[in-house]
C-alpha cells in the first residue's frame, strides 16, 4: 500500500508540475537501508530494557481490557509529544532527529528518513514512565508503531486543509509546517496522531499566505550522502564539546538548543 501511494504521489507531483527529486529519493532509500541493522539492534536492546522495567512495575494494567488501551492511547500520544518537542530543543536528541528533517521536498517517501542513532540519543526514556504507570510494553510499542505509521500519510503536499478534523488530529497541513525551516515556523506542531497537545501547550501554528514553506534544515547545507546525514550533527557536537571551556559550555554543547 505504501509503495502504491508513493508511486501515485510521484504521478501527482509530475502532473502538477512540482517535480520529484530522484536524488533526494535515492538518499532516503540509502538512509532506510542503513537504518535496518540499527532498528534490529534497537528492538533487541530496548525490548530487553522495557521488559526489565515491566518486571519491577508497581502496577500492571490488564492488556486484554479495552479500557487499558483507551487510556494508553492518549498516554502514548502525550509521551510522544514531549519526546518530539525535546528532540527539537535538546541538541543531543536533535542529532538523531535532524535526519528526518533533512529532505528538501515533502513527500511520502521522506517520512522514512529516520536517524540511525536513536538508541544512543535515548529518546526512549520518555516512554519508560508509561511502563511504570502500568502499561504493558507491548501496548506502548504497539501504539507507538501505529502513531508512526499514521504519520506516513502526513508527509505529502497532495492533501490540503481538512477543516474541523484539524482541531483534534494531526494532518498533512499541520505536519508540512512542522517540517518548515522558516524562522516563523520552526519548532511547531509536534503531535503524532493528535494535535490537541500542541493546542494545550501553545506550540500550534498554521501556514501564513505571506510565508511559503521552505523544507530542509536551517543553517545546514543539503547533502545527498546518507552517512553524512546520519552522523553530521554528532560530529558538530563532538567538535563543540572538545573546545568547551568549563562545565557550562560543555552542557550547552551537549544539551543546549540546536
């Protein structure tokens, strides 16, 4: 289904005169190929870590009760919102997440640009409290997987505004702005499936007619090298940490805003 939609989007973009950057697409496929062994390692190590957390969780909500899933869905969305927000505001997390924002075209295929170092950047910490709150790791990972699959459909210019739907759910219009590198739009619309937490915490924004969206990374040159994209921010962090003078500068180099 994903492949069919990608091909349909290619045809739509060509028919509309938007073009489809083949080099950008090949770079994305290179990132996907490189991510496969890292994803397998993440599954192995994080599966063990979350299972260990589950064994010492003070309460355990039943996995076969619909009420557990009904409570788990907003809980996972809440954790995802703060993980995603931190991934834009904390340099250590941004080093992995920046890969996702590196595409200069907004396409369904670009949704697959995911960093290779997510285990190392430790964004998974945001989901550990859910396990201690009583949610089975299988529920957490299952709902998170659905969250990310839903977001595949958000990475497109083929879908316009969706009216009242946009009050509750994240939509392509919301997510296009999230990928903008314009100063007016940076660090907005962090939601996964829902957009309600952006409304609650003041991070929602909508596109302005006088400010067309520019995609890609602010203050970083575009590159077609998947390895460079995956590791570039880490190299900059290491460079700045090496010349830091004192604990405050070191902390800023590692954990300050990107």
